[in-house]
C-alpha cells in the first residue's frame, strides 16, 4: 500500500471550505481534535464515525434508489462531496456498481448530462477558448495530474454525438483508474473538448449546456487539438493522456499524429484491441488451438474493429506467421459488407484489411460479400462484433458459426447493452451451450442443459487501469504496441476457464484490482525492454507499483497557518 496513505496531512483549509473539498472532506469521520483545530465544531453531527460506518449508511441509501440512473446520480453526488468514501463504497461493491458508474448506465448519463447536471468536475475547454488553454489548465482544482482522459464527445459508446454530455465517459473511466488501478483521484483529470455538436436534438434542447453550433471544420479542429496537446504537455509533461470516444475520422489520425511525441493512447482503439485479443487468446487456450489457426471475422470496420484486427495480426505474427499470412486470415466487415479491393471510400487504416475478391471466386456478391457469405466460405473460429447493430448476430449467423466449428468463439462487444449484436442466452441456446461467449456489457449467467455458464464482460476496464498504473509507476514516456501486447497476454494468462476448465473466460471483476497489479508489472517490464522507461529491477518495479497505489482510507489532518 502507498505509504502516503498513512502519513498525516498538513492543511491550512478550514471550516466550510474544507467540507466543500471532496478530496479532503471526511464528513462525520473528522475526529474531535480535527473538528476543533479546523473550526468544524457545530458544522457536523456530534457522532464520530469510521469510514466503514459511513459506507454502511451510504450503501443503505444506494439501495433505496430504484433505477440505474438514480443510482448513478447518487454515486456521483457522493463522489462530488467525499471522494474517499465514494471509492471505499465502490471498491467494496465493485461488481454491483461498475455497471452503474460505467457501461451501460454511463451511456444514459451522457445522453441526459445537461438534465442531471449538479456540479462541475474536470475541465471543459471550448474551441473559442483555444488561446487561453494554458490559463484554463491552471484553473484545475488538482495540481499534480498524472492521468488525463479526454473526449470531444463525438462518438459516445454506440450512441453517437453527445457534445459536452460526453464528459460522463472521462469521469467514469477515471473512477475505474482509481478503484481498479489504485491511481489516486488527486492525480486524475477528466477533460471535455467542446467543438460544437452535430446532434440536432441537443442544439434544439434548451437545457443543453454545450456550445450551440455545429462541429467546427477539420482544419480548425486539427489546430485546436494541437494547441490542447501542447498546452497539456507544458502543464503536466509526464501525464498519460487517454483519448476517449473520438469519431472514426479523427481517432486513428490523432493517435498516429501524437503517439510518438506524447505519452498517450486511444482506449477505443488500443484498449479495446488489448482486451479483445486477451479474450481471444484465452479462448484459444480453452480450445487448445493456436491463434494462427483461427480465421477471425470482425463485424464493424471502424477504428475499434481495425484496431483489434491490427493487434491480432501482431499476436499471430508472434507465433512465427508472416504479416501477409496473418492479415489474410482476418476478415473485416463494415456496413456494406466485407472490406475488399473493390470497396470504395476506404480509410487508410481499413485498406490494410481489404481482401482480393479474385481469391474467392465463389462469392455471389460482386463487391462486398455478406456476413453469411464470409462465414460459410472461410469458416472462422472467432466472430467478433463492434458494429453497434443490435441483433446482427441472428440465429442464421450463429448457426453458420456452429456448423463451421463445434466450439465457436462469439464475442458481441458493442456497448451499451441495447446495441449488442446478440444476447448471450440466444448464442448459447443456438449452439447447444458449446459456444465460448463474452460480451462488452454485463450480462447475467446463462442456464443451458442444466448447467450455469458465466458470461464474461470483455471490458476495457480489465486493461487500461493496469496500463495507467504501469506508466505512472515506472515513468514511461510512451505507450508502445509491445506494452499493449504485454497487457493482453497478462490478462489471458489469468483466465479461469483456460487454466482450470471451469468458471468464466475472464477473471471476476472483484479480482480486477490485483489483476491490474499483474498487468502493470508486465507492462512496466515491457516499457523498460522497449527503452521508454528508466531501467529497474523486477523488485524495483514491484516497489514502484506498491508505492503508487492509493487506498480509500482517511488520513490524519494537522492544521498549519495559511
């Protein structure tokens, strides 16, 4: 545990001001000495409580909330008043509360952001403020920022353009950096870049809190993002910057533009790829087959789908397969059909997966073969969906997969749950319980033929907290592809089903904090091997990780003169 959690804290803040600071507020847990020293007497009920007593009361109040959205609002209210209590409550009820603070409920919270808004958190930086970004960054209530999650709100989950409502995603992600990775909330900062919105409903909504104009032009946008990145680098030169929910047209270009110059990564592209590849590697281990032997069909040809494809290609190449062979065994399908050499208007990152139609003369459709065409022809071992199209993996599709392999791997990963390509209970029913299934959103266990089958949530929260913990702990200057692959392999190695033949494909969520430490060690070790972090021994890496991790415990306060 971070020894900083045990040391007394010396503060000059006092009275109502101290109670209004969520990072420092202890509410009823202030001791008698502290209440006297900090002018808190009379401002709190007379009982002195422990954090566990506070947590018990908060959980009872949480249970009185009747809908996921009311629970989300309740938790955010605690976070805005007492962050230590928020993280203690969350850490002790993680499996129950993660769907509330993160997907799927966070999607609805983004849609209703302006309606449910109560208090400010993080920074909002608008395009018209681009010449004042340095000053705005200095307005942040936190000083020692180590992890930033930033969005422009254009592609929130499967919901599209939510404008400033996208702020719900950085807030939720950073909550998981803390509860799963142990990054202190004092070192995290959510940021939303407001460049307008093309969502007509938002522009016409009198409650909408963002800039009321369409999204700015591409040249204006690129210049604004450049200024933002430069300003952040000046303010916090060692901070990890996570790009979140940028639209397809910007996500990959921004990543390619900045990844060699800043410590940054795109969670939708690289985090999704890392957890998806980890899940597929675990499934291959369950099936006792190599990754190279499994043709892969990815439905969803955007930045996330092609990011998964690229990461899978690197994984297969590590087994000794050439790049051309590895790419030839990956089939990416977009809304028009299979991406081929005859597909039009392809983006650069899609072109690497365009198949030559002449290789498959039996395909009936001249330009973009359908999903069924591809499955029946190439007989994939793995089918993965990031399309956002609910019900796309229907009975015909799943049956075709089952005909191709007696144990097909089917991963409908689209979020939120209403966008999932197939329900796990349907997939398992149509395959007589033989499919290996994981989903992007949480689903209940499924009962098939008298057997209960766990449905793992193939969620980025398995990956990014460990990556952040590694970067902060070892001082990595960049996030490399090898570091992401190290994260994938560490997660795959922890698969209960692969290791024991029983249980879920991925570890339970309650194990995610210890798992993040294992992932952080693997990623930090790889960062050193890649030359982007200072050289340390394994013992030093473990020590750095332990020193970095924050625990939701109150510290003793002592008053100093302001």
